[in-house]
C-alpha cells in the first residue's frame, strides 16, 4: 500500500483493564505500520468530541468496533440515560452508513478480545467478517485485512470467454421473432441481464437501459419486458408485476414493457385492469422492432404518472431523506414515534420507505400479497408488521389486537418462523403471547406500524371509537420496556391522543417513550425534483417558470404538486393533438399559466382543500379563522391579522399551511383560492 491505512478504534470505557487492552492494540498496530487512532491519543480535541468522532469515522479506511456487553447496549441505545453517549453517537453514524449509503460496509470490522463477546456484536455488523484477538492467528488475520494482504494470491485474469445463456439460445430458437428483439436491444445499446421462461411461450426479460435513455425518461437502470408468443393475458401481467417486486426495487417498479405477436396490442392493454405504473406496448413492425426510445416517447405520455393518490414506493419516493433517516434510527433504537400531518402529505410513504429498507421481506409481502414465504437470504435489520386502522372493521379491543396479531404472524411465517398453535387465538392475550414468543426466539427487533391511528380513539363514518384501546398501548409499552427491542410507529393527523396526561382514565403509557414528528410540505428542491422527474417520464420539460408556479399553487403539498403536473399533461393533450408524434420533450414554460385552470378544475385539488378546511373548522376553529383572514386580506393587513394569534398560527405551521416568514405569511395559493371562491360561494347559498 502506498499510504498506511488509517484505522479508527471505536470502543467503550468498560474498565481500566479494558482501556489498557484497546490502547495496547492501537500501539501494536502503529508499530506494525497502521495509522491507528483512539480517543486516548487525543484527550481534549479542540473541535469537541462529537465533531472529532465524526471526522475520525468519516476519514478512516477501517473502523474497528470492539464489541463487549457494555458497547452493545450503548450502541443500540438501551444503556442508562446519560451514560455511553459517545458510543451512542458512533453507533448512530455506523447504522446510518450501513442502511442509507452506498459506502462499502466492510470498512466496519467487529473485533472481540474473547470468543464469548461475539454475542454482543451489534445486529447490523453481524453480516460482515469479525475477528477474535484472543490468539496470534486472530491478530494476524486482522492485520492482513486492514493492510490488504490476503493469504491467497489471485491468479492472473484471463479474457472473458463468451457464452450465450442457454435460456437466450432457447428463446431465439423457439420464438420466431426473438432474434429481432435481441438485435434491437443490442442496437439500442441495451443489455439483456436476465431471461427466463414463466410458462409455455411466455418469458420475462430484464433489460439494462443505456444511460441517455434512463435520464431522458427518468427510469431505473433496468426495466422488465414480458414477452408472449401469442396473446398476452392479464395473468401474464400480474406475474410480471409480482416479479418486479421480488427484485427489491432493482427494476423500475412503475414500468412494464409488453411484447406479443397479435395485432392491436396497445388497444388490448388499455382494456386490461391496471393496478399501478405504466404499461408500454412494444409493437413489432415489418422491419422489426422500433427503437425503445421511440416507443417510450409514443406511449409513456399517454399514461399519467402524476395521477397517483396512494403511497408511492421505490423511485417515486422523492426527497424526505432526513425524515426517513431519523425514523430508521429511532426504529432501530426501539422507540415509539408518530408521523403526523395532513392527508396525502406523504406520511405513509416515508414510513414505508424506512421500513422497506429495514425489512425487505415486509416490503415484498405488502407488494406481493399472494406470496406467503420468502426463504432466501435477504438481509434485514428488523421485522415489521403493519395494521391499517381504517380496515379494522370490528371496533373491539380484541378484534383490533387480533388483526395486529395476524399481521405479525404473517410476517413471521414469511421466514418460516411459525409460532406454536396455542398462540393462534386472535385477541389481546394472543398478541401478548405472540410478542413474547417472537422477542424471545429471535434477536431481531420488531416494529409495529399503526396507520390512521386516530380512528382507534375517535371512530369514523358512524363507527365508534375502540373501547379500552389504552390496554393495547400498555401492552406494547410493557414489551418494549422488557425487551428493548420493540418499536412502534403511529401515523395520523396529530399527536393529541398520545400527548395527554391520561389515556382511558389511566396514566398515558406513551409518555416518556413516544416522540412526535410533523410532516409538512416538500422543500422547494424536492418539489422541483418531483415535477421534473415525473415530467420527464411523460416527455415534459418543466422549466423554472413552471416549477415556481407549481410551488406557489401547491405550497409543496405532494398530492397537489402531482396534480399540477397532471394538469400540464392534460393541457398538452387537449391543446396539442400532434403531441405523441413529436420526437423531443415538450417545454412547459410557454403554457404553464394556462394549465392553472386545469389544475383548479381537478377533483383531487378540490377534495384536498375541502378536507383541510373541514379539519380546521371542526378541530381547530381559531386556526380556521386565521386561514380565512389570510385568504381574504391584502398584504398590508396580514401582519395585524397575524400578530395576536400565535397558537393558531403554530397549528397552521405544524400542518405546513403557513409559508414564507412570520412577517410575510401566506397560504398555498390553491387553498387561498378555494376559500375565496368555493367556500365563500357555498356559505352564500347556505
């Protein structure tokens, strides 16, 4: 190596003897030519310990993690409050890099001074090689690792010997137009990365797209192509959709290319029930297949990718990185956290983004519900089970706990971790026993997610609240305290029910365990990224004027922002009949002002604005009054309307409805328009 490797040693101050062992290890490494660092070499860093620690971890080629019982407790955040704060910080940095960055995971090296300490290696580090330094061989192996001196030398590399996959040979022999399809991929600069048969005359091809095509239409690096010799059926598309979700977001989840050899493929696809995403017909002509770029340009704009009202996954999750990272850290630390905000603000999306990464099996189960078991070696940091309160139709405590129990049972069964039969009775007691079993038989943390938790406490659509629901949260808090490996996420409108001193006439069990997080509008950067990325998908080029106008009207509300993009696309296909025939993307700045009328006519825009005002009117009347003032008064009156109403303004800020600075507050233009026109008109007619 041209430069000595830089090694940082992360350890806990268990005892003077332990600190001596770590110092001796650092000294020995330095004597052997390794630039090893520990805190004992720097008793008082001028930048402070947190900054010094972060710099050491960031700059190190390797981080040696000295694992002991005390280190493991502090790493996972279950040490006595106030103790081991340095290790808690180092643990958070290491877990963040493992889960959220593409940096090599192997630079973190667990080491132990005794074989018995292997059980204290943190969960996220158990997938990488570890070393026991209780023998000379252990140190030798570690030294070879950090100095890049493997025992076995590699043979010299010979040129790759070309081989055609047997499946590809079979495909080109059995499908008469198969060679033409393969040839077109090669001409486009695409590359077949996988091909397999899914039945007689039916194939799935994974195609890696060239970079210019990925960038032009904002696709993932790979797309899935379903090829049918004959006429494609709905079952073929469902099988392909499930294949997309089995690949853990390696493929573009929102795009499926379809090929068969019957006429009117495009028309037939339009008549089929489409759950999500875009289906692109790749229609063979007399001279072969057209370029995939031309096919994308013709068909992608006909399918409105903006028009998505449910939680998005994969590449459609744009921005919110800091929220997702914080949520992931708290889940791994076995905390209870609430994500709160307006409907369609993206709350479920950000929680799904965190749990999909921490538990890919849970993600697969939600996307491919027909698949019952996943027996591969999928790495996971924890196990996650979801319950949507809106689907808990029977409003009793045992029924709700039973649904949560079944969700967790299904998650365990996916790994063939079958609970004993006597635990199967769905009830609060059954959930209690199942949690005890799951936490006792595995060291993986568990997270339970309750979506629309408000419904448990207040009911909806004439359904009552769930009586004695506080017992469910008492049960969960008890298991969390006992195991330190149970996390909870609730998603809802606001944290009112968890922040009261009492719940159901008893001390609120969430106090001291629960933290709340408000999810407001997207940042201007994220909002612009969403509009541009999805715009490219339908051949629109959203310029700076369009982006600013969209932010003004949506206020960064994700669904309203998507609706503005959808209005742009609607304008194009009503005002430009030849749009599909154009070869270039369409610039939106020249017509974006005209698209505002299309935006305001959209049902989803009216629904969101109506729901916002209804929520404020029924639960936060002072905030509703302030919203009315802000929508009707001119700039000179705004500051006076705002001055004496700080609590009402804070509620609006929590919901992300107050934009700009305190001295120049404004509402999203869509909401202000709704209050000035629709709501005023309705009141006049009442």
